[in-house]
């Protein structure tokens, strides 16, 4: 069962320059929420940004990883309320 | 809610019992999903129905659409696992719900919620 730390490391290893904050929000090792900041998102739509992160986990999403809530940000951008 | 319309895809009708096994070039579920996406300006693939969502993420997405008074078609992916398989093959998106606007994937629950909160969703649905 992956930990929040595992998820964070895999995202940061797969997406160059990415920084991820990951929370296991049920504590069960299968529902995670991640905020990922990366230059690689520049010029991509939100759908494309989320796809980049989902691709790290392939078929594990919907399998062992039941949910991965995502928020993607560009390093220069402060999230708007 | 009165703003939503639930339209089940004709899955069972497209493959009557005893029908010949479909070959690779004939995929009625794939075609029904692609057709539904093309036909409806706003269509949500979800777990459960707008009246009875079967998942918190689907419920949140429905709530965003309903609070904008957006008419939308909805398809429940739960009755047949092939619906989700074919949908994911079409959209290249692994999770449910999935919201399509004008034939394009707008996003899943996170993106729809983010766009709702920023006011972008109302713009996109206009």
C-alpha cells in the first residue's frame, strides 16, 4: 500500500522539477490528495496537466489508488482564491 | 433536480442476446459513448445518477453544475464496467466523473470544482 511519501516521491521523480505536497486523507493508503507545482505544466491546459500526473501511476489509478485528488500549479502562479 | 436530464445509453439494446460477437471494428459501447459526447453540449459521466450520486466526487460535480442551473445529460458508468473502460479509452482520463463540454473533456471533479470556484465554469458553459 503506497504512503503519501511514496506518491510524492514518484511524482517528483517522474516530472522534472516538480514539487508535490501529498496527503493521505483517509489514512488508508488509497485516497490521496496532491498539490503539484511544476514548470512542466507551462503552456498546458488543466486537463493536460492532470494527465501528466495521472500518467505517473497508470492503471494504479482506479485500482490500488482509489482516488488521487489533484491541484496543479505553475511555480510562478499564486493560487487564486 | 429539474435542470438535469438522465439519459441512459442504449447499451443493452445495441447488443441483443444471441447477436453475433462484435468484431474489432464494431464496438457499440464505444460508438454509443462517442455519439453521446458529440450530441450533448454538456454531458457528465458519473457514478450513480444526478438524483442519487454513488460517489462523493460525482456528487460534488453534479452540485456545481446544478448550482449554475446548467442543463446536462448524465451517464451512469456503474451498470457495466465496459462503459468506464471505453470512456477512458476515448478520453485518456482515468477517473470518474468526467465532464465534457462541446465534445471536449473539460475535466474531472478537481478541475470542475476549481473552475466553479473561480467563475471559469460558468464561462465555459455559456
